[in-house]
């Protein structure tokens, strides 16, 4: 899978690896045995100890042989585990169904994956907040409909990216806290096998469910189920990951457009080649990669939605194969997106002179209302001044568009005696900082009130160094 071989981190790749999956299966068999022993089932300390010692002693080839023989992956691994833990073999999988192993392991992997996404998301926000702070007061041309609009600042625009990511972070944090396990529910969710195992003792069945949940690091199990936990949970999680992808796509689309304007660029290595033919090119390839993979992640919730909707009664197996694909790939895709986003944010380069030049090309038009008001204060006729500005603006626009020359509106006003009252301060009236409104203050308020509390809450995550960089 190129997500693993080319892009994703070793951390996320491990979460969805056979080693993690099947060692989690063994941990679930161990938790089941421990819980049953504590509640009176005859299981020895030797059997428990043997299982503990062999959690990671997995012969994948042998398990594959058993699976080929039995046409059943869980029973293949029951026998592979029994080969290295023969004393425990008689009590392995006691009372359980395949979904006790498969679904609960999925829950563990989903939680691990979400925790890693949360950490990397927090780190991206931390990187971008420093950028927003640094450029909070740098005026830049705003765009609506991708047409010149009022000024904003480079840092304020960055807060729009951060806000989207914070919304994702909040929802992922809540999902981690509330995500349930399947627990011990039996073949159709009635816990009938466990009720039989405990001779009709309902309290012990409930206690076993709670104990396994605790041993596996969860707060609760799903209240009711069929054979599986509801596939609605998969849909909700993929929707959250799609949200991260959407936020990243929007930011990187902006970076790609800004790179075309030569105002802001993603990192470009000293020896990096932009094009095999056009040696001068500085293509925004990291941002393009984010958009490409984000687009794929954004497509996956629909598959999860259809899988949930198509489940019949207590369960049908047409959920299995597709979940083996879409769950890992959604997490691996978002992992790539966040790794790359951190790399872009950490090395994003602003070209102040280019930013200023574009501002000054458009600012004269924006400054005309201020000029008009100042002239009226000095005794001018508002209607006459308005018409003069209109005429000068149209003429200046024709020069810019028709002749390709710089905007000369201020020069025209400086020669028109109707505006003599402001000739001595025209330069100050077109200071870009007068036209950014509260943008710089908004950045300060947003970082303090919205971002800093999250960074404090997740400060431990911010200290963890990711194991992989962006190498391609």
C-alpha cells in the first residue's frame, strides 16, 4: 500500500499492522480469561501466565496456514496461539464469538488511531499559531470570489485555518473520551453463552463485561448490540477524519493559490527539483499531495454509511471486507495529511515585498472613501467629490487593465485641486494598517481565548516528537 510504503508514519502504520492487530487479539483472549477466572471459572494461574508470556510470539505463517485450512481467521489465530501456549489452549476463546475478538480489537485500533490523530492535530495547531502570531499585523489583500476585497492580515487568514482544525480537534477529543468497546455480547448480542457459562448469574455476566472493558483501557461498552457493534460508529469516526481532511484541503488550496501569487510558499529544499523539464519551477507539491490524499479520505464516509445501512438484522458479513480497507486507509491518509501539514506550516515562507506590492495596487480604490470624508470635513462638497473620485477611479482602472501600468489613482487625486485639502497627508491616508480593522487584535484574542486552552490541555502531546519526517 503506497500509504504505508511511501507516505504514512511508522506509528500509524503500526496501529493498523498485523502485529498490532493480532497481539491485540491475544490481549483480548487474556482479558477474557482473567475476567472469567476472577468470577469463578476454573482457569489456572499457569494458563494466565503462559498467555501473558506469548502475547507477541506470533507465527504469522502458521496462523495463515490454519486460516487457509479452517477458512476462518479467528480460529486460525486461536490455534496459532494455542501452539505457543498449549496449557492455555483448552480455555482460549471460552464463551466468545469471533466478534468479541474482531470488533473489540477494531475498537482498540480506532482509539489508538484517534489518539495519534489528536496528537498530530494539536501539533499542527501549535505550529500554525506561531505563524499567526508572527504575521498578525502584516496587511494583505483579502479575496472574496477570488476578487480583490478589503484588507486582512497574513496572520488573520491563518486563524481561519486554525479554527477549522480546532473544531476537528474538539470533536476527536470528545470521540476518544466516549468511544465504547463492544464488550462481551455473544453471537447475537444476547449474552446467552455467558449466561450459560455463569449458570444464569446475570450479575456475573455484567461484571465480566465491565472487567474486560477496564482491562482494555475503555470506560464503557456499547449498551446493546447485535453480533457486532453498530457500524454507525465507523461512520461517525470516518466523518471526523473527513473533517480533518476538509480543513487541510482548504488550507493547502489557499497555500497553492498564494504560491501562484508569489506571496506565500511552502518549504522548498535547496536541492529540490520542481520540474524535470522546467528547471525554474517551484511547484507547491506538498500542498498538492495533501489535497490529493484528503480528497480520498473525504470520499470514505459514504462507504461507511452504506455499510451501516446495509446490515441485516443482527449482522451480515458484507461489512467485513470493506472495513478492512476503509478503516486503515482513512487513518493512514489523515496521518499523511497531518505530517505534511506540519511540515508545510513549520517552513511556510512569506514574501513581504510581494504582499505589500499587491496591497498597494488595490489600496488606492479602498482609500477613496476616507479621502472623501477628509475633504468634506475641510468644507468640500460630498457629491462633487464623489463624482470626481468616480471619474478618476474609472480612468485609473483603464490604465491598469488596458495598458498594464501601475494604479495611478493617487497621482490623479494629487493633481486635482478639488482634493487640495488632503494633498499634504495622502501618504498617511493610504497606510495599509489603517484598513485592517481589528484583524491583529482578533488574532491575539483568538489565540489567547480559543487556542491556548487546548494547547494547555494537550501539552503532553506537544512534547512528543514524531518519528517520521516528510521525505518525498
